[in-house]
C-alpha cells in the first residue's frame, strides 16, 4: 500500500536533488536558504520545535576515601 503524501514528498525530494546535481553541499546550502527565508517570513514561528532539556532528578555524590594511599613496590 502506498501513501500519496509520502510519494509526493519523495518526488519533491528527488526533483530538488536532481536540480542541484545530487551535490550534498548544494542541497544543504539550498535547505539552509529555504529555512532562513521561512524565518524571515514569520520570525515568531519556528519550523521545528525544540524539546526542553531533561531535568536532573537527583545527583549522586561519592564520599572521598579516608584511607591513606599505599605506595607501589620499589617507590621511596
């Protein structure tokens, strides 16, 4: 079963890649330019939501050892 939306996205992606000669650098530059144009059009809306950073619930603290370090054999 094929999804028409997925097929449309794949066709658009293939068309853009072909127009840019399948050059990754050109494709990335094109994508960045498109993203910048969208931000200029609507600066208050982000196209990709960013998740909140994870919150630290607790921290583990290790007590320093009270034992004196031992010297290796042959050291003075």
